């Protein structure tokens, strides 16, 4: 029964439009498989499915049959009766919802229409503001505090978080936006979308980046936002999903959420699921939640990026208190303490820098003085040498004169003796 699949013409305009909204080839392959089974289940083409949904939406509320919801729930039971697992059945229904959402046809599977939850022996931890506060209080690393807060408040998957660059947050931080918009591309699907972080996330990022600056890191636009611990100031090493997973596992052990033998219930994906649950429980529409998670939602994404942006931002702002430590005020005491510590470190660094500059200036002055003194000493030695040479020359001259005088004296003595001898002879 399950293996029966419809032969489809994928050049049909409705199917081409749906497929063109999906960027990743593996996602398209999976969606095609699900739609073949859905077409076999309904016996209708893509165009006929859209037509019947549009016609149903035009009916008076008393006459509406909720045909899309009915078909999706029937499709779920159809797959279950074929012996497929709950997780696969849920994923298949979500794939078909993506098809309808491409044509702005949304359906809420809530209350009695809600699909059965997938049972798991290892349930992920539901992150709440109280649990987040406990995690933050057990985390010394300013980088890890920022990662925890950003994941919780943005709903990003870990690969998207690790792909963030400094330019993705620089403007929002400089303008002190809150909520702060972050435009990203999800590596898993290539989907371009945006999400938000609240005041807690903004403050955590500022503290982390100020600490990097104090350590001598000069981040440029394309620099990775989250760096490996121990990175050199001239080598920006990007944080990886595996390192985040490991850090979360160690944190879960420290905070008592798991032992060495347990499966980690506090994976990064648990933050993503918690973000989704909190928004849905606060009446944020499914399509907006899917958009903020970076899911493929077809042409509706363009509306959320442009005309409906203010609406999306307002819904997030209304939900932000549920995503914040301290009921919307954030972990203010701890944050302020950290901010003061960072400011003091920066002041000390500036004082040391100033003292170093003064010492350097004094050193240069002393070196210049030594050079001048050396030049003066050289001049004095040269003058002394010239004077000595002059004196030596004068002595030589005087010695020559004395020698001449002695010779003259001897000659005069000989003349005197000769004169005396002549007188005596006479």
C-alpha cells in the first residue's frame, strides 16, 4: 500500500514554483518523495490541490470544510497505517505544508487537530529562562555566555550560529537595537532569513566583544563572531558546531542535567526547540515561527522580509519577556557586574598603555641626550687632540731654536778664542 506513488509532471507550474523556492537539492529530493505519496493519497494534481484549497477559503465560515487540514490529517493516518514511524509521518506532513505555504495557504494543526507527538526515550531538555539563568551562572566564559543567550533568544541552529560574522551584528550593536535583527543564511538549506535577539543577547554580545577588544583582537567585518578559546590576536579561528556540542555537554555535567553515562539532553538543538515552543505558546503564527527558524516557507518569506517586517518584529518584542532571564529585564545584576569589570579592565589597560607611552617617550629623550653628549665628548676629544698636536709642534720648534742657539754659542766661543789667540801672538 505504501509503495504506491503517483507519476507526476514536475514541469507543472505549481510544482515548479514550489521547487524553485527550495535552494538545497537534498531538501527538494525529500519533498518530491513526500509529494508523490501525497498525490497518490489524494488522487489530485498540484494545481487541483491548490484550486480546492482556494475555493474552500472563499466559502462562508459556516460552510468551510477545512479541506487542507482534513487532507493533511488523513495523509498522516495514511502513512501511519502503512507502518511508518511517527517522526517520518510528522516530517512528511510538514513537507506538504511547505507546498501549501508557497501559495500563502496556511493551516494550523492545533488542539484536536494537532499531530501526535513523537515519543522518544531521550527527550531534550526544555530550556526556560530559569534554566538559562542557572546555566549562565555556571559559565565563566564570556563567549559561552553569549552563545547560550543568542541561541535561546534567536532559535538559530548551531551551524548558523557558528557561521555568524562580526558584520552580522556590528550595526545593530552600535545602534543599541532591541530587539536586534540578525540577517543570516542557514548553511543547512541555503535559506536567507532573519531572526532577532533581545536585550539579554545584545548585552551578552557587547560584553564578549569588549573583552576580545581588551585582549587585542581587532575584528573586521568578515571576521568570525565566535572564536575558539585561545585564538591568537592575529589569527581568527572560527568556533565549530562540534566544539559547541562539547561545551554544552560539559556544562550539562557541571549543572547536574546529565552524568557521564547519560545522553546529553541539553544539546544546542534543545535551545532551538525551546525557542519554537515559547513563540507558539505565545500565539505567534506557525508560519512566522517557521520563518524565524529558517525553515523553507515559500513566497510568504518575501512578505515577512518586506511588507510584514514590522508585524514580525512586534510579535517577537511581545514574546521577548518569555525569552529573557528575569522576566524581560535580563540577567541585569550579573551583566552590570561584568560590564563594570570589563570597563575597569579597559581603564587599567589604558593606564598601562599611557604609562608605557610616557616611558617610551622618556627613553627616546634619554637616547637623544646620550647621542648629543657623545657628540660633545667627541668634539672635546678632537679639540684636545688638536691642542696637543699644536703644543707638540711648538715644542719641536723651540727645541730646534735651542739647538740653533747652542750652535751659535759654540761658534761665538770659537771666534772669541781665535781673537784671543791672535792678541796673545801679537
